[in-house]
C-alpha cells in the first residue's frame, strides 16, 4: 500500500450477519474508498461483548459471518486490511490510557450512547461499564491506526466527536501532537429505516433484510414492509416522505425518472402499495443476487478467509504498536524497557562480583 495515502478506519460489531442498512450506510462506500485510501476494517468483537458478555459464542460465530459479508460485498484483502479487535491488545491498552481523559458525565451525555441504552433496556443501575465506555474504545481504534477519515452515519457523529475531544485533550495534556484528529466522512444515504418503519434497521430489532437472505425471504420481507398507514385504499393520496418503501427505492433504484413518476402517482392517489413493493423487490433482488452468490463461493474456502483475517490483523497490529509506543513516550511512561535493561546490568554485575570473589 502507498504510505502517502490517507488512512481510513471503519468497523462493525460481529453480533449477526450484515444487512442492507450496513450496505447502503458503509459497505458500498468502503468498496470505492479502498481504491483511494489505506483502509482498515475492524471486526469489533470486544465492543460486541459489552452487551453480549453472557453469550461470547454468538460473537465468535459472527466474526466469520461478518468477514464473509465484507468479501461478498467487494472488499478486497489486497486493498483493505480486515482485522479482529481482540487480537490487537494495543487497542485495550490505549483505551485504558484514554479513560483517564474522559469523565463519566461526559460519556452519559453522549447522544449515541443515550439512544443505544434506550434500545438495549439494561435496567436501572445495570449498564455495563464496558458499554458506557464504548466511545473511548472506539477512540482507541481510530487513533491506533492514525485514521484521518472515518466513514460514519449521522447517528454516529457524536461518537466521532468524542474521539476528537480525546485527541485534543491528549495532545494538550502531554504537549505532543501524537494523535491525529479524524474527520467524518458521511455518505449521501447514511441511515436506512427498518422494514417495520422504525427509525433504524437493526439486527437487535429484527427488522432487517440481510445480504445473505434468499430470494423468497427478501420478497416476503419487502411485501410485509411498513408504508403510509393512512394509505388505506389504492385511490387514496399517499405520503412519500418517511415512507420506508420509497426511501429504499431512493437508496437502491437506478431509474430515477421512474421512481419520481411513481412518487407523484402515489401522492395524488391511484397507485397501490403492492405495485410499489413489487418494483422494490425486483430492484433488491438484482442488488443482492451477486453478493449472495459471491458469499456462497467464499463459504467454500473458510480456511482462506481466516488467513485473510490473520494477515490483516498482523498488519493492523504493527501500525497500532507504533502508535502505542508514541503515546507512552508522550506520557513519559515508556520506562519498562529501560527497567529491564537496568535489570540485565544488575545480573551482569552480580556475575562479575561472584567471579571476583572466587
């Protein structure tokens, strides 16, 4: 890879297969970005454990599932390093150092964390510390690779801003510009609603169309999609804004003139939901078929996929270890090696003394 290229860091929690929300919000963008930047994609298994500590097997199993979705979507291991978070211990050490620069109250004010806490319903006083400190861990991930650009959806912007705060605080506190302050790269369509009309397509909410879904499953999900609840009869005028079916058409349809015409027809009445959904199904089948085929091919060669993860993680760790060394040097805590060196001197001195006495 060209060292002069800017570095990009993205990632996903391995809690399930990836869905259309991931595809339109990040995967599709990553495929094009890998041609312009040095790209690292982190499979964030440690962060996945923050709300899955009682079921680590779920996280373990989905590491491969997520990797397969990456490769099937067009992520090339020749251009992108796909790495596993827990196999890069430098990230955990950086997280620990950054924790001392962030207050609990600041974490609790993070809008993304507040929203995620509502979704997970941990209960009063039952929020895992690991989950609350998720933004700090994410800051460690981003800064470890010196990422200057981070592709994120609008809902994740508060998380990135927290990273930027940590970078500024670290550089100011230790009077060294060691860490890079990252910028957000927001895709044109960064968020896709669930098929049930909820604000976000989510694995945990069960309202997703997955990249690996079979054609009949896709069709059933599309035909069951939430639309305009007031569009009761075909002849009734319908609402296009905030209507998930039309939002999906905007995200995946290529015939913009036809979609615009359908929107106008739907608004004035006379266009039924079934007709619109059938058209959306055709589009999604066309988008997902090649991804599904590639995924099945990669599934036949799982040892090779694991090798891709091993190599990507090795490359990522080399970069993270350099950042950690710079961080410890800036903090003045890079004394372990010097202590070991002094220890060796003492051992040599004792040997000399013993020889003198004899």
